[in-house]
């Protein structure tokens, strides 16, 4: 075990789906046994785009429960809520002085969100990357398991770390994107376009909270063409996606059977979809049930959040002491 520190955040803004599982959570589960890990529910980040907080508590509980149901172990990793670590708000303020307005305005996610919601372009949204940098730097983390869409934010976190170190003293290591083992896989949506998503594309997305029937219905509705008539035909994109999904949850021999059937033109896409639906049900339903049990156990969730916050605050407080010393804010 080397002493690399891993940190990642999950916004509590929707239901987790298969893409989150195979793209992120599965990675967290592998990392928690190898590294010192900080996994955080980014509830403060969600306020930048979701000012209505009526669903926040249940969303936070759900994210915690679903991650734990997928194997994230709060005994191994620090699993906590951002708002339970006030040191984050404090360091965010300091880092804001190192972040320039022009750069923030050029951030892709800011421009996208500003375009989508011109009525709520708030300063918190503008400084979203500063808050994310804070989440990482407060634990002096070096490994950050995130997808491609977060790479620009990570680059900015490195900039702020560098600026702080140059202006005051070398406190922060530079964090980098990190994924365990194989390269990141993209989990395709069921409609043959795009990928699975927390908020858009709901019919093409399999959620970890979907009922068995939801799963069957969504898989059944996936678009297929007429079956191939020439042996070894090229596989159309939407069929490729179904195979990619099958590969995630079915036995190798099952995948091979359908691939062979495709190549010798005996495949029936209806059968392929029934197979995929049943394998998905077998995969998702135990996770859904476990998550539901955890959601209903508020006492347990409270205990998870408390012990997570305790671990996170310990690490955060040590960093803040180094930060304040470096900045000359140690008056006594
Ligand atoms: N911005 C990330 C996202 O939208 C969530 C996040 C918040 C995060 N803080 C983080 C990710 C720190 C990695 C590290 O997915």
C-alpha cells in the first residue's frame, strides 16, 4: 500500500444509474482497499444549480445508500457530506483569491450551465471549480477518479495548488485523474444514441432504483433493426450497444452465443433483449433492495455520515493548519 490519497465527489442531484456504477462506483470499491480514500457527497455543489432544497435530504440519503449497496464500505473509506466539513468552506474562501474571473468564465461547464439557466448565473456557479479544487486539496489528495467531463476542473485544481505553493509555501501536491485498472468505459444508453444520464435520457437509462418491470420495459423498447441476412455482417451501432451492456452483466458464454448467432444470421433480437433484460434484473435488483433497506435505516445513515465527517474533518483540519501557517494567518 503506498500512501497515495484518493478523493472524489458525487453530486446528489439524481438517481444513480448503470453508467455511474461501471464508470465510477466500481472503481471506488476497488480503490478503498488499496488507498486512503475520501468519497464525498457534494451537497454544496448541488446548490449552485439546484436552489430548491426540498428533495436534498432524500437525495443525499439515496446517494449514500446506493453507493454502499454497490459495495462502498464506510469502514474502509471516509464517506461523508461536503456540508459536514466546514473547513471546506474556509479553504474555498482562500482559494477564491487565487482564482481569476476570466479563467472561471471560460470554463466549459460554466458556459454550458449558464446557457441552460440564464436566470441563475450565480457567483457559486462561476466558482464551482474552486469549490471542487478545495474538496480535493483539503485532503492533499493526488488521485482523483473522475470522468473526462471533469478534466478541466482538475486542471484548474492543479493551477490553484501551484499558485498557492508559489505564493505561500509548498502545502499542496498536484492532483491527477486516476482510474483503477482498465481505461474508462462508456456505458451506452438503450436508445442507441448518447450515454446513460442522471437527468436526461430517462428511458434509455437503467437506474439502480428501477423496478424489475421498469428494467424489462426499457430493455424491450431498445431499438433493433431487422436481423442480418449475410454472415459476418458489420454490427450496427445500436446492436453493438446491446452487446456492450450484455457483456457487463452476463456470462461470457452467453455473450459468445449471441455473437455467434449474429454472425451466422440465426440471431433474434427479441431473444437478445429478453436475455439482456433478465441479466440486468439479476444484476440490479439485489442492489436496489439493499439500497432500499439502507435508505430506511436512518440511524445507520446518520452513523455513516458522522463517522465519515469525523475522518474527513481530521484530515481537513491538519491541512488548514498548514495552510494558515503558510499564509501567515497564525497569530497566536
Ligand atoms: N464536479 C463533480 C461532478 O460533477 C463532482 C465533484 C465535486 C467532485 N467535488 C469533487 C469530483 C471532487 C471529484 C473531486 O461530477
